[in-house]
C-alpha cells in the first residue's frame, strides 16, 4: 500500500529541511575550525557520544544529523521501491541513494584525509546534489505544472546553463573556504586595493570567486528578464514569475552577505547564511527547471 500523500509530503518536507540544516551546519563546522574536532570516524574519540566540548559537539551534532538523514532516506527508499510509483520516481530515489552513499564515504574521507581541500569541496558538491535529488523527488510526487502549451526547449536550455553557472560558483566558493582564502582579499569590492591584483594563488582564487559571482548574478538577472518577457506566454507557469523575482532578490542578498563575510572577517553566522542562501538559490533554479521539463509533452 502507498502512504497517504499528506503523510508522505510531510515526511519529505521534514527530510528536505533537515538536509538543508545539515548543509548549513557543515558551513558552521568549517567556520569554527571544527572539522577535525573528532579526529576519528565514524566514532568520535572512540565514543558514540563524546564528552562535551564546544568544537567537538559542532562536529558530533553534524554527524548525528547526517546519520538521521541517512536513516530517513534509506527508510524512504524501501517504501518507494516497494510501492507502485512510476519509473521516474524510483530512478530519482535510486540516484538519491547513490549520492548519499558517495556523501557518506566523502564524510569519512574528510576526516581521514585531514580536511584535504579536494575532498571537502567534493563533500559540499555532493551535499548540494543530494538536496537537489530530494527536491526533485518531491516535485515529481507533488508538484504539477499549470500550463496549457509545451515549454520551448530553448527556455530549458537557458535555465540549465544558468543553473550550471550557479553550481560552479558554489563549488568555487567551496574551494575558497577549504583553501582558507576567505580573507586573501582585504576589502570589497576591491581586493587589496586593486580590482584584479592577480589570478594566481589564494588571492587569485578569491578574485575568481568574486568575478564568477558577478557573472552568476548577471546570468540570473538576464534569465529573470527572459521570464518577464515571456510572462504572457501560455507555456509559462505563473509560479515561475514569482520564483524569478525571488532569484533576483536572493542573488542581491548573496552579494551583500559575501561582502559582509569579508568586511567582518568571516564570522561563522555570516558564513552559514552565505551557504544557506546558495543552497536556496540552487533549489529555486531546480524548481523552475522542473516546471519547464514537466511542461514538455
């Protein structure tokens, strides 16, 4: 038997919310230099529940929430595979499980490889991908397009390109964080008194992050303009117009949060907000993409 839709919807919303919190908390662990507060894995100082110490508990709580997400996801997958849902839903669930397994391995390697920047950045990327897989599953189950004509392939092509640009920016941001390049540039918008002091080293990495961020913002603004110009088309879902405005507002907020991160010397709370806004932007892009793909005959 299939679970009542309201109960399944509530379960998925809770799972998505906890995953979102987990990703944001990962930023806090990094900002508090607590990534190696538990020097072993999967235990912490050889214990299931370690003695209390603030940095240790940042990492321990992060692991505990990750464990909860894993248990909930595996439980959901058993239910989905045993139920009579469509092939697309079961494939999405399988992809989500695959990403989760990779993420568990990367979580262990993050500690065992002593926070190597490549592993930690991959951990972030797979975390965002896992969140997206959960969102896509929810959309397939509970979101229906409100259109009367087929969505043009060109619209979806533009959206996919913009979504990739945004994802690349998130990964570059991860590289900045994992290489401790957040304060390589003093000041904002200038970097150590220059617009482009160099593209080499840690300073260059920060400069690339900033300029790809500007490019991402321009791409999103251009896409929002496409939405505005197409708002009267029968293939345009009315909800996309609202999401477009949210995208524009969030990218402006993200630029402001990024500037504050530098000007206030990378305080943990702003770092968490910066990552949370990035994840929200990715989720919105995915929602618009789903509405486009679901509207194609």
